[in-house]
C-alpha cells in the first residue's frame, strides 16, 4: 500500500501517516501472558502432567500452522502468538489425565479445519480451542471425562480419579458436593483457588481473574461479555438452581466448571464474538442462558463450551442487527 | 474560562507540536515563480481570466468564481503569466494552474480599504469575502462566502471559531492566535454581524495555554467566549467541535447550519478581517513546516502558489533520511510524490518525516475484529465492518453501515493492530457506491 519515488526516495501512502504501537502479535502474546497464572495453578495442582498436556497441544498447534501455511505457499504467521494461544487454551481445556495423542489430535484438528480452512486468523467462525474440546469430547468421550484429584504434589502420573463439582452436583446433589469439601466456605475457597477436579486451566477462578484484570487494564478486553455472561449464569442459578424458585446458590455455578475461563478468555475471542459493545452484552447473555439450560436441564454437567460455540454462530447476525450509535442519528420524528 | 469540553470517543496521538509551537511566524521569501491552481477549494474550479503574456499585480484577480459553490483566485506576486496548463497538485491529482513569473517588485493592485468596516452592510461584507477568494483555511477549503449565505429557513444563532488545531505537529493556527488575536476577533465580529448572530465562540485545545490567554484577553468585554477543549483528535472536526462547545449534534449527513451554527477556522477569520478592512484578497497563509526530517522547522507566511520545494529549501532543506513529505498533518494530510507542487489556500502544514518517525504501511493483515476502531470512531460507525465489506467488494452493503458519514479522520487506521489501510478502504467504497 505504499510506493516509493525512486528519484527523490520519497514514500507515498494513504493517510494517516502515524499509528499507535499496537499489533496483533502484542495482543495475542498479552493474552498468552494473562493465562500464565492459570497455567501456574494447573501445574501446582496437577503436577508435571499439566506441562506435558499443554506443551503437547501448543507444540502441535504451532507446527500444524507453520507447515499448513508453508504447504499452501503463504508466509508462516506463528510469530503472531495466535497459534500458541490456541494451543495453550486447548491444553488448559483438557483433563490432566488425557493420553498424548489427544492434545496432538485436538490441535491438529482446530488449526487445519477450524482455523486455516476458513481462511486463517480473522476468518474462523468458531472459537478454535472450544471447537477442539468439542471435537475431542465427541471422539474420545471416555478419556475426556477422567478427572484427577488435584493433589498439589509433584508425584507420579497416576493420581486418584474423582468427579468434577458440577458432575457431583448433577448426579448426587448439593449436600454431597458440600460434604466433599467439608463445609460451604471450604467449597468456595476450593473453587477460587482451583483445588477441585476439572480441566487443567479452568479450576482456579482467582488465577483466571488476575489474568482477566490484566487484559482489562490493558483494554484488550472489556467488561461487556464477561459481566453479562457471569451475571446471567448467576441469575439463572439463583432463580432455578435450588429447591423451588429464587432459592439457588449463584456462587457455586459462577465459580465452578469452565465459566471463568470461558467468560474471560474464550467468549471474548475477538474473531468469534460481536464487535459492537451493545451486541457483546446480548452475546454474553446468550452464552449465560445456554450454559445454564445445559447445566440445569441438559444431559451434560457443564455447558460453557456448547454455549459459546452456539453463540459464535449468532455473532455475525448480532453484529448486523446491533450497530454502534451513529453520531447525529436522526431521532424518530413524531407524526 | 469554562470547563474543558469534548466529544465522545476519538484518539490521543503524540502531538509533537513542541517542534514549532514557540517559533514566531516569519515571512517567506518572495517566490520567483508561482503555480496558482484554479481549483483550491471545494466546488467548481475558477475560470482563468488572464492569458499567457499578461502582466499581473499582486492581489489581482486572475480566475473568476464559476458558480455558487466556487471561489475566485488571485495572483500572489506581480509579474507575467507564462503558462496556463495542468500540473501536479498536493492532493495527488493534476489540475489547471496559472504560472506567473515574479518581477521581484511585488507591486500590489489597488485594494479598496474600509476603515469603518464595522459599519458595512452585511451584504457588502459577504460580497467582499466572496470576491477575496476566502475559503476555509483549516484544510477542507470550503468557500466561506457560501457558509455566510445559509438558506432562509436555517436560523443561525452562533459562530464558532475553530482554534482546536487537533492535527499533530501543526501550529499555524496556534501562532496566529498568539500573534494576531485582536485581528481574529475583529474577523469573528464581522462574521457575526454578517449572519446577524450575537453569540461567538472560540474553541482551543488546552495544550495551547498561551493562545487561550491571548484570545481571552482579546475578547474581553465582547459577547464572545473562549472555550478550552480536551486535547483529543479529531477535536477540530466541525461536528465534534460543535458537540463539545454547544452540545448540539449535527444530524448525520447534515451540515452545521442544520443546528444553527457556522464554524470558521482562525485563519479564515483573520482573512475575513484583512479582506474587509484592507481589501486584501487571500494570497498568503501561515504554513507550519515541521517534522524530524526538516533542518529548520518553523511557521512561515507563504504566498499561495509557492512550490513546496521552495519552502523546504528556505527551511534549510531536507535532512538525510527524510522519507516522507506530507501536505497537511499526519492524520489527514497527503504524502507527496514530487515536491514541485504549490502551497494552496488549504495547505496548513508541510510535514517532513524522518525514517525514525516513519511508520511502515507496506503490508497489513486481516481484520481480527478487535473492535478498537469502533471504540474510537467519532462518528459512531463500524469501521471494521466497512473495511471488510470494501475489501471483499461488497460495496452495495456499505450503505447499511453509514459509509457516507465517514469523514476520513483516520482514527480507525491509527488504532488498527492489523495496520489496515482503513481510509483507503473507505474511499474505495465511496467511489464504488452512491450516497
């Protein structure tokens, strides 16, 4: 988009002639950085397997993208950090127990099918990491639902298995769930710190929140999607989550499962969510509502993944219907 | 002085005004040759009324206004017409120019002075402004006479003088306000009298405290308010300025007169005063010559038609490593292919960028839909969507996203992490679709 006059060496390009320092790479690497606390907590609770699983999925994602682009004769874009991010998010969405081929197959699938075949970064319709998790859950349903106890001990690879809090809540009810932790406050503490069974990166709400606040401070994400998403989940849990109406415990649903990871790091994925802030609120409410429909009345204990993927389908439609407020928009004339 | 006012969204680029903000305006040397384009304004080009070989004087009419929205042009030197032909212009286009070789005498034509200018009839003032070839000096160069002739059903109740100067680097308006505040106020009073309004405002970004102080002093005792504005781009865009000062929103695709306001640049106000008081047509203007790539940055009073190369050599010439020369500011100015193009009425600056300042725009990547452009667009558009539609040539859909409300301020491109040529996409779509 720029031409140079060979005689006087002047460059001609379209205005503006100054730019701020932001780049796609800086944004993507910042999101990677923001996931570091959650990754550290995963390593703390699940030991070396956390490194093993996420390492494999990151490596597979980066290599797949590199060779795919080489194969179709395009410059490799692995330095922009988005393949690393996809691999990292997918890894954090997997149980610690998975065999080596699961993160590799998942990353290969999302980079080729979900990302590159749709046109690469910017053109994918669905959140790659969640699509990968959905693909793996359907392909290896057994292996994808074996949950290790968070031991916080760097010992052998075969820890005891257990159920996730949402699994217990669905199958055995709230009293059993509280009993697992001891009492209610221990339960909340466990969920905040990440001392519960679940996917590697989803269990520590606190670590995820630290990363999310960093992204908000840098203005890489805004409150619109996370707050509307979490708020809707809390509302549903309060109204429908207990005996009768208006009797549920919103905190359990907000702090457990993949909600924090989903609401702050995946529903906010630029490419697959609406761009207009008002539309993002609708998107977040939709995500929250579908999550709770699945959690309370569906066949799965957890619904964040399907909720975000379903709302991804609606993102273009939302962007087309909800526009930013035009300066000087002519108000409806009274007849 | 009232509180700091502003509009919604916008950007905060680095301003770099320190290069020239303290430098007093100096008179540029009389050019040996001027190229005076017949079209330096929005509207119909002027019609040449001189022929090759004609002797002309400084200030003499050489091109007649050719319609309601048009403006005459005057010779900026005394000498001989040596050519009338198409030449490259700073807008990147070519256009007809009258070329005049200066005789070095700078003999002025006779100007009709009006020492009692405040007692003139509004119609007379309008006529003088039109005949003096005055156009908006902020950059857009809209004929001032047209702005002074609103349709009868549009009631104008306020005039705003635009001293925001929100384009980074530029200080031409700043220097005028510091150096000629009284004349600017007289110009504003003439404009107020012409339109029969009693409210006058001067809006200045608060990074120019000396200009604010000078104007405050000059307006004391008059029905004119000086407003300090937040330092934010594009604060000086008409619609944003009106929103900031009067809290009125010009309707989409409408004009300031739709909300009863006329906006004029500080340079325009000065030109109005000089035309009415001294009979002087618009033949020179203040130009900021700046940037890291010029040896001696400064502010210069330059005759219209002087070649940019001529101005640059008077400022010590280009430094080693100058890579880009821009007519205007860095946000909306035009990069130059050749420096042998004339300074025109709308040329507010000549910015020479060094390789350090230069931002590569060679390549860009797909939109990642981060929404940063939506957060900064002062018009409340969805530039992300518009750029994608334009890129994929779905031009007919751009109307749905209010393409024609875009005034190409470049804020979207400034913040784009994919470095997309947003303004180019907007212009392409505009050229391929109907408003």
